[in-house]
């Protein structure tokens, strides 16, 4: 049985300093601060999240998501400028 992660701390992301990938003019990628896995794409001022089996969501800001790869809690406060 895997050991539960008991010390999950939110990983704050700022669009100016925390983003590792370069944004495209229209779509900005939101990536995990620990493992760099793609969490979502900012489109038209909202975050586009896509999950397995065709589940897709467009959500407003602020956004919080747990990385499916490493379990880090990530936050995005506002759309990329």
C-alpha cells in the first residue's frame, strides 16, 4: 500500500516568474511547478482543463489543481498577460 502524502503544500505560480515554458501569443500553458506536467491552457481569459475519457472544463480564475503526475497542489491567480 502506498504511503499517503501528508505534507501537501500549495505551490504558488506567478505568470511572470513561475512559468517555465514560453507562452504562445493566444494560448499560455500552465505547468506543474515541480514536475513541469501540463495542467491546463489559458484561452480567452479562462483556463481550459482536460482530463481522461473526454472530460473538459473551462474555469475562471483563480484556479487550483493537483498535478496528476506528482501530487503537487498548483495555483494560478490570473490569466497570462
